[in-house]
């Protein structure tokens, strides 16, 4: 065997020199097989790492040769295979000493992956190789390695970074320290390590969802499972400092630590830990506002809610109501309750006007009515405001307008659904929306997933319950005469408009144009726009997308062209994408709101909004569900995107929030994966102070309670887990690209798999299988036929993810890591094709049952193309059947 291994050295060195990762991996796979085979015979045989780390020439081992040759793709591959980066170069220098930027980037990517997967040995080797322990992941987030470890890794990795000199109190771009990250993660062990290493408990977060919070604040607000052990650690450390035990300071111990301790002796006597403890001792904690965790499911979260003392009250199923006379007609108030009667009946309740005392004259008998309702405009200054007071005897609603009555009723219905037969707890709710426009934008271009009429009605009903007040129908106009742009008929659009209006939702059009359309086509465009506006009952709001808005902003006569295209320009408010607004534009018409479009998790909304703010424009944001250009969305990226957007909007007092759900072609992402984004946007556009961590912790339950209405089975958790399975393969340095799994299915020849391992693909397969098993269990236990379409969408998605990951695992195990399906073994291709054939048929049947049929063409074409590459003859039959 020794001779065989020696024969591999020369070709390996040649492959290293020319940066051929595929050849290096193929040769090393053969070496590994030889070593494993020999290890069954000899106990003292070498392993692959020993083979990699052995010096081969004057430049050193294989890794050292690759570094000095500038073969950085090979460097990445060798590090992933276990090559020891801590070994010094032949001249005594460390591997990463005076390293060029390209090598530092490879080292950074590798160490972040190692931290995220708790490979502490790999982390330690890279640090000993010369990687700065205070390296950050980029100029935008500025998260240090210790931030990453505190948020994702195991305690041993955190210890190693501290020992190697990582700054304990490093702050990222928004002011978070590693201790903040550990507390967000709710890790007692990691938090303890950081506190004992001297982490400052009083540093405050500067921006973001947790702005103003110190670590001590987070500990105080945490549950007892986190706060109690950490307070004990803090107390113990205080005693230790008082007994002159020298702490660990900024990663240095021994003599250097002694010097620092001597210099800082006075400061230590008033350390952050002691200050935090003294504040605890001086002030008793404030009483909790709510203690019943079920109230966390109220959505959007009210601006103010306080739980009152008293036992839960089981109100009768029959709820007699009185209405206070005022400036609003009693009939209009009764119309709202009449509209919601179906929801009340679903909860076995009925609200009716008290025939003995229909009007609240303030002298009626105390117990004659359970529900009291009043519109008092003078008490409220924000549209949609309301107060809801539930006591042991009465339910009182006060609002500033009919919209506020509607929102109060929705909150009451949520509470009735939460507590069911257990009785309502006594609470006071004072609530109002922070954004006057809380919109959902649906991409209704015919190539995508346009919901059929019944599914659209169901969607609007859920949006109504979430207090969304605008639904935007987005369409791209072409310059073809006499071509209707929507999948819906004109009659359907009018019906949807009325359906939305009854639910206090404005149904409005959102226009953009195809890139080949210009203002010279104004006659065709004007005719199309006028025809569409008639179906929306002359809307007061129009949304103009990026291409059309840019064309108008850059035109020499902005006002003239706006009036040319839009016959209702003077009586309409325009929301316009301003991502490409000319810098020379110094004034914006008062009926134009500038929108910043941003769909990535780290999008810097503040810069754009501040620029718009400086020219006195009305401001808004357009965030995204992230459920496009992938199979199942990316919940974490979406939530960061929505939170960042609303935090920035609140700082400039913006009032327009739009959550966009775009469609890609092919449209393989099922609509169920848009709901996490809809929920997050509904919550933050109503109450922008809702913390990121809170939304993240309750999102799965919100899906079960508000969208799926099945709290007995954790469907919401599975929806998020499927998204996490796919996003597990996202490159943290380039999370905005199309997902690798979608690319494998629709364009395998273009997919870049160089940074993905077979082990990662295997992990995705395991996650998808786990979700699939859970789905089958839920389906067998649930008797609710409403959930069958949801089950089908989730089942199809888990199958597509599994198929893509299986193909990907084979491809990354090959010599070239290319996406060429011709590299797959014939038996493997046949097996995959057989599974895909049945899935394509299921996909088609499900689509036709829930979406407009014309949109399926692109998706069917993509799946059949994949089939044709796997088994050409079989694919032709399927393609023919789909085209029939």
C-alpha cells in the first residue's frame, strides 16, 4: 500500500499547482479507500489527515503547496477534508501570515462554516494558522467570529476564541455583543462563559429590533430557565471580584492579565457586573403586563395590553349588545357585527341587539347587556384606533371610527378562539396601527401562481383577520392592443373588489411595464390602464413598479406624462418605486409616496429612506416574502428583511408598508410559503415595536392559529422547517441568489456547487424526510378536509427538495462538482425519473385545483426538461400528456 500512496503524491502536487479541485478530490478519494482498506489489516496504518499533513517537497505539505501556488479552490477543498492549517510553513511562517485577501476570504468562509457546525478543532487550527480572532464577516454586519460562535456554535468553540484573544465586548453594526447573541439564543452555558470572561452587561444595542437593550435587560426579561442560573453566575462573579480573584481580561491570562488587572483594579471594583447587580438590588421588578402566554397569539400584537386581576369569565353563548348613540349611524355599526356573525357562529356565539335597551342611555340595568359598543371620534386621532375592555361582567368596545370597531371585533374574536370554553380573562387593550397603509402585493402576472377565485376569497378572509387594509394586484403591461392583462375576468375583479371592501380592505391595482415598452406607447398604455381602473371602481391609490416609475422619474415632463397615462392623476395617491430615482430630483408632488424596495435580509433601508426624507417626500417600504427563486422560502432571511425595513420606516415616521409576494418563472414555490412573510408584515406594520426575537419564537404558532386554524398539530413548525432545510445550503456571503436546489431542478448546468459538500446535501435530505414523516402523521390524525390542499403543497415541496438534494449529493461527490446530469449513473437517473413522473402529475393536478391553469406552462416545461435529461423517452410521453 505504501507504494500506491507514494504514486499518488506526484499527480496530487501537479493538480494542486494548476488548481484542479476535481482531480485533487478524486485522487484523495482513492487514497482514502486505500488507507481504509489497509486499516482493517494493520492497527498502526496512517489516516488521511496524516497523509495530507506530511511534507512532500521544499514547499511543504499539500495545503502549504496550494497556498504558495495561489490555488485557493484547492485550499478550500483540503481544509474541508481535514488538512491541518496550524502547521508552519518550511520557512517558519504561519500559513495565513501576510496572506493575500483572496486567501483570507477562503479562510473566513471556512472558519464561519466550522463555527456554524461546531467544528472546534478546525476553528482552533485556523486561528493558530494566523487568522485574526477578531475578523468580522463583512463591512455591512460586522459580526466577529465570537458573535457567530455565541449565536450558533458549541461552548468549546466559544472558549477557544476567547483563549485566542477574541474581544469579549466586540459590537456589530447594530451594537450587539456576543453576549447579546448568546442571550437571544437562550444558551445558559455560552452566556455563562462570556459573563465569567468579563462581558459587559450594560452595553446597549444601538439599532434594530432590540434597540436600547442591555444584556442585563435581556436577562431580566427572560424566562426563569435562563434568568435564574445567569443571575447566580453574576452574583458568584461579584463575590469572586470582591475576593481579589483576577478575572480573565480580553483573552489574555497570566502575566499580561496580571498587569491589566493591576491597572484596572479600581475599574473592577465598579465592574459592569456589580453595577448591574446593584441596580437589581435597588429596584424591585415591574409587575408583568400580561401573564397568560396565550395572549402572545393576538396578532398583530396590540400597542398596549394589560391583564387584570380576576377569574376567567365564561360569557353566555348569546351576547346581547347595546350601542351608544353618536355621529355614526347605529345601522352601520350593526352592519359590522352582522358581517362577522359567521365568525361568531363558528365559535358557537351569537351577537344580537338588546331589544329591551338597544341604545346605551347610561341608565340601563347593570346586567341587561353583555357587550357595549360606542364610536367616539373625539377620543381617537388615528384611523382604526380602538379600546377593548373585558371585565368579569362586561365587554366594552370604544373606537374612533367604523374601521376601529371592525378591528376591535377581530381582536375579540381572536380572544374567544384562544380561550374557547375556559372563559375570557380580564384585559384592557388600547390599540392603533402605526402604518396607515398595511398592504399585501400579489404578483398576478399570468406566468405565475395566480390563485383561483375561491382560493383568493380564502386568502382575503385571513388577511382581514390580520388587519391588513390593502391588497394590491400587480400586473406588467405590454404594448399589444386588445390584450387583457389579468387572469381574472373583469367581472371577477369587481367581485373581489366588493369582497375586499366589505372587509375594510382596499383592492387596488399595481402597474409596471415590460422593458420594451416606452412612453411612446402612451396611447396603448392609457387605454389599458383606463380599462383596468374601471374594474376597481376608480381607486384612490395606485402603485407603480420599478420600470414604469423609473421611466417617469427620468422623463423631462414628469407631471405631464403622469397625467397622460393616468386620467385620475389629480385625485389619486401614487406609491412609486424610487430605487432608481434621479439624484437631481429635488421635489416630489404631494400625491406621490416614494417606496424603497428591498428584499434581502441585510438591505439597508435607512440610507434610502433618509435620502427621500431629506427632500420632504412621503415615505414607504416594500419588503418581500422571499418565497420565490426557491422551493420553500427562507424564513430567517425574510424575517430579518421585514424587521429591518419596519425599524427604518419607524425612524422616519413613514406610514406605508407593502409586503410583496413575487412570482418567478417557473413558479415552483407553493403559496403556503408566503404566509410567514404575510404574518410578519401584518404584525410589524401594525406595531413596529414588536421584537424580532418575539416574532421568531411565535411564528410557528401564528401559522397554526391564524392561517391553518389547527392548533392540535404543529403544521407551522413543519412549514418553517421545510424552508430551513432548503436555506441550509445558502451561502452566508451570498444569500440573495437563487437556491441551489431550485437550480438543480430547472438549470442544472448553471448551478455552482463548489462550496457545498455531500454531507450538507445529506443533511438536507434528512431534514426533508423528517418533515415528510411529520406531515403524514398529521394527515392521518386530522379530520379537517380544509387542510388537504396544504398537505399536498407541503408534500410536493418535500419531495422536490429530496429529489434535488439527492441529485446534488451525487454531483458534489463527482470529480468536477458540475451540474451536468450526464455525469449521473444510469440506474440512479432511472430511479429519480420514476419518482419525478408521479410527482409531476401530482403537481399538475394540485395546480389546476387552486391556481389559474395558464400559469402552469413554465413549471411543467421545467420539470419535463429535467425528465428528458434523466430518461428521454419517458419524458416525451409526459410532456405530450401535459401539452394535451
